[in-house]
C-alpha cells in the first residue's frame, strides 16, 4: 500500500477536488491514481487529502508519496 498527500483545488461549484495543476490543466487524483484508492483524511489546514492506494498506481501518477511512518507522524494514529 502506498500513501499519498494530494492537494485540494476548490472547483467553480465550491466543491473540494483532489487535484493538481499540470501546466494549467487540472488533473483529478481520483481519475489519475486509479482504482483501489481510499481517502483516509481531509486536512482543512493544509488543505490536502491523505489517500492510500495500490503501490503501482501511485508510482506511475507522480503524486507526493509518503511512508506509513511519515503519515502517522503528521497525523498520529491515522494508520493502525
């Protein structure tokens, strides 16, 4: 399992979208990373989502990967 920190973009309709800006084009994380993604947390302070995803999908997508220890350091007890 891979853990990802995914930035949040506020869409025109006011919804929070897990996405990144690539040369002026928004790339939706839920579509880019693919199936098997779980949203573990939304952090309004940053703002970002914490995802877990199958290892091979996160490596291919280029999102900010974190280890279990790094996630638990930032969000104590989030991952048992």
